[in-house]
C-alpha cells in the first residue's frame, strides 16, 4: 500500500503529453495584423485616406504582397508556439510568440466549460472551449479544436474536476441530457417586438441624427451618431434574435445545459451550486401573455441568461431545477413598503416588494419592468442596512444583501423596525443555509 504523498509523487512523474490546436487555427490568427490596420483606418479615417492617396498602384501591390505572407507567417508561428496539456491536477496552456505565457488552471477550480462554434468554425468542423475558473474574471480558451475533440476534452475536464481518477475520466464521456424546454423562434421574435428597449433604441436612431442634421448640417456628425445608434438598435433586436435563436435548456448530471445561436452555436452549462441569484424579469408588454425572462448571477461564470422568454409557470419549474427545494413566492406574498415610503420615492415605491421564505430572500423592484430577485440564504455573504437622512425622517430603510457573485440585491424602503429585524434574522438564516447547503462540485 502506498501513502497519499507517494501517490502524488508518482502522478507528478508521469509523462505529460502536450498537444496543439487544430491546424485551421493559423487562418484565424493570421487576421490579427490585418485587423490592426483596419482598426487604425477606422480610428482615423481622414489620415488613412490621405496616406492611401499618396501611394501608387505599384506600392500598394508591393504592400499587399508583403502583408499577406507576413500575416500568414504570424498565424502559423502563434499556432506553432501554442500548446496545452492535461495533467492529474491541472490544465496547462502555453502561448506567446515573443512574450511567453503559461496558464496553470487547477481542475478543481473549473466552474464551467462552454463549447462555442462561430459560423465559419461550424463550416470547418472546429469549436472553441471557454473555461470559467473560480477567482478569475477573464475566461481562458482553447481555439480551435476539432468539434469531437472539443466535446471529449470538455467531458474529461469536467470529470476530473468532479474528482474522477485520471485513468477513468476520459472514458466517462459527456453525461446524457434530458430536454426541459425549447423556445420557439416565433415566440422569441414576438417577445423582442414587445420589448420597449427595442423601440426606444430604434426611435433614438431615427430622431437624434435628424435633429443633429437640422442643427449642424454636418454629414460626419450625423454619421458618427447614427451608426452607433443603429448598431444598438440592431443589437437589441436582430442581434438578440440571432444569439438567442433555438434556445434549448436540458438537464444532465453536471447541471443545466443551454444550447443556442442561429449563426454562432454555443453549448453552455449552468454550474450546479454556483448560482447566487435568480432574477425573474417581467416587461410591461409581456404581462398579458404571462411571459417572463430569467437571468442569473453565477459565481465564477459569465453565463447570465437562463431563459430569454417563457411562460411564468414553465420558468418557475426550470428555476426549481436550478434552486432545488425553492418555491418562487407568489405576487400576493410580496409585501409592499409602508405608504409613507411615497415621500421618498413617489409612484415608483409601489413597484417594490419583499418576501422571505425558508429558502430565499426575494426582493422585487420596478413598476413597468418588474424584476424579482431570488437569493438563496446559503449564498448570502453579508447583510447591510442603509438609511439616508430623508429615509430616517420617514422611518424607512434599505436592506442590502451581498452575494458571492459580487452583486447586491436590495429590499427598498422597508419600515425601519422591520429592516432591523431583517438584518438580524437574515444573518442567522444565512448561517443555517450554508450549513445545510449541497456541495458545489460537478456531478456531486
């Protein structure tokens, strides 16, 4: 029998095989020098135009003949000097042509691994792995791998993160998934048409440039304003439709899986136990249809959307999978602030509400666009009571609940005595919730 220390030493002495990315990767990276030139031209179009007019046709042809091979060589070298390897304890990624960088990613700190396929990557049969690692704000990535290799590597890394032995992790494969919900394209398109932000940005894109033209008569000023506004309008409508197209939610042993995208396909996973806050958003024009949008705050992950649109009953059933044992409070159970809160926030005070159940701290805000935030007691990191001079005059206070995702949920304008009691009671509920919480590990 060997001791744990000896076992660790034996594992460290095992040979580590370094691997390269897919051979099409240089084609993607070769665009970097070209993108720099395009960025310079967009940043200073007048200077770029002056420089181009000075060049002769022969000079331009020579420049292109030099630039294209240089870009191809850059793409090849960056691919050649990029390696990754999976050891018993970590994922190592070595990159850099001039300045070398080695990332050591501990497997037990991996919270989520997403597989994404931009349109051209889908055509080429390759995919990108994006890793959410606890304690880092930026995603490390491996781009690109063969589509099958990317999914196999993802399954192996998640199995290692769950504590499976290296000898068996690569044999486990991806856990099977059971579909819970699919958002029809017609429902998604209708929901975007009934979203106020879509029409607000479109109206701004039409009105603001027109006013500027009447005031300044400057075509450059109008273009500089109109292009970003129309871009924002497109992003809030067509962009969201393309990104959220064919939104599918499935349940597997390693969490809820989300697949979506019309042009660029993404395969994401909501890490089990890492969800800090669930928000149920209900825009004004969605209420007659009973639709809601479900957003998330996940510690160590950038994934923030669970459902782009769904009937409220269906959304609550999916939330029950994310927060086991939690029931979404009904509208009737949410208590409003006292009427004197109107002295602090006229009219909008009616949109605030609060309910504290055995499972969650639930705070509602918004009069036209309602948002109900659910924070499991186990995820509360700190509780604060804030009271400005005007609030002190009218005997109300705000209760702030801080979560592990560096976000805050606030119960606005509560009675001062109620707020003080919430402060004391929430601290005890949080301690009890953390003691009884389920483990935050993959496949646990």
